[in-house]
C-alpha cells in the first residue's frame, strides 16, 4: 500500500468518525446547573406572597418585569435549601456584574410547575418598605 492510499484510507475513516461524533453529540452547549435552574424558574408560573407583593409595589416593580430581569440573577446555593419540605427554597441574588443595578434579592419556593416568591430583601435605602414587614 502506498503512502497516498494509506492517507486516503485514513481520511475516509477520520471523516466517518467525525460524522459519528457530530451525530451523537450534536450542537449541545455547556450549561451550568445554576443557569439551568434559572431557566426552569423563569418558565414556570409565578405566585407572590402578600409580603412580596407589598415590596414589589414599594419598589415600583411588577411580576412580569421581575420575571424578565431574572436573567441577570443567579441562585446562591450556600443559602438555598433544595430539599426543603414540601418544595425547595432557592435564594436568588443578582449576578456579580449587576449587583450595583439591582439592590434586592429574593427567596423562591419552587414546586413542580409553580414558583412562589416568598420574600424580597431590599438593600436600597431609597426604597423604604417598612410597612411590608
């Protein structure tokens, strides 16, 4: 077998191998656990506790705006209780790049298809939400 014949044989095998790898792996991307959880929370139905609704009104926010801006937030797993009964409780805080823009974080109780925002912790003194305690 000459060198060119071996090179063609290798090239055909390499192309078949590339096609098999592409067929099995496809165009998947690397998504962290945190990003997957935030995507799951955003696509669920939201409910709000009375305390959270009061604080949203105090901050001049609504549920739809909060849901849109959740892409700038992340789960803090140090403060989260995933195995809470009956539903996991997640502590959501702004990403490092957005800490100066969003002066609040919140706690979500995540059940099967419904997420309930239990409380919003406001860190900005211009929002005086003392009546919502």
